[in-house]
């Protein structure tokens, strides 16, 4: 029954249009990207998305999985730059997520990425997400200030954001430009992480707005999430 619901949530016409618009025929025919009926594609072009390491159906799924908190929230996909998808495992991005990649910017997503949804990814320069990242809902990731700001006559610049491997991002976080999150870390809910804070971070730690609050930790994905991945279309 759950599998049937997921199939019904896919907009097959929209997914076919997107894949054949973005990829060459030999890759598009495999439908590597599946979009739900609630995904609005406001901009894309041939070559704006690259799939590295896996070409099977639904390697990237946006809005397809059923999340009780926001089952019908609209997602927006606007790609002026480029999105690179790495790895052969499913990448799940759920309802209510906005992905905005500006011209000449690159968003790189590692293997086995899950995002619970209602999240904004705003990429003006470079955002890199390592393998096995798990993000909760209602997060904002921005590598830019969006507007020009001058301090003592010096203009602000966009700075890349890097997520290491196996990073758990709690809900309600803001990750700002210049942030580098090391492998195996957890970002506590309700935190604001900046480049200055991330300089203090270590692997296998829990971090918050105040910096490292606990070290030598490990974490594993919830079994329920793993089941959702395995049961997805």
C-alpha cells in the first residue's frame, strides 16, 4: 500500500519532461529524477544536473516520499547553475523544499542524502554535501548574504559551505556562508552556524550556536527512515 501511494505521488509527465529536458536521451530514458505533482520547476536547462555513480530510476526523488507533517507543501526547483548528484543510493528530498542554484554556482549532493523537507537551499557559489547526510525539517542553508554589504569599504563575498560525511542536521537550523561541518557531527536543533563557529568544530561532535557542546559521539539513522528509503519507488 505504501509503495502504491508513492507511485501515485509521482508526476510522471513532469518527471519525463524534466529528465528529457536536462539529460541526454540515453540517461533521460532511465528517469533518474522523479518529481511529485507538488514540485514547481521554475528554471532548468540541458546539462544543469549531472548524475555520477548511478543511473537507475529515481536516484533523486523530490516530494515523492509521504511525510505526515507537510504532505502537500509545494517544492520549488530553480537551477541556473548546476546540481551534481553522487552515489548509487536514493537521494530523498521531501515536500516544501526550495532549491535555488544561481548562475555559475554548484550544489553537490553526496550518496544516501535524505532531507525531511520544508528546507531552503540557496546556492550562489558552492554548497557541498558529503555522503550519508540526514537533515531534519525547516532548515536554511545559504552561502550568500543575498545583498551587497560594505564594511569599511570592503564588500562582502559569497563563501562555500561544506558538509562532511555522515552529518545529522537537526530541525530549525540556519547554516550560513563559510561553514564547514566535519564528518560524523550532529547540529543541534535551533542553531545558527557561521564560518567563524565552524573553525572550532571537530569530527564526531554535537555543535550548536555556542560551538561544540559534546564530543566523541556516534549516531545512526532511525530504522523507520531506512525502511522508507528501501520502500520508496
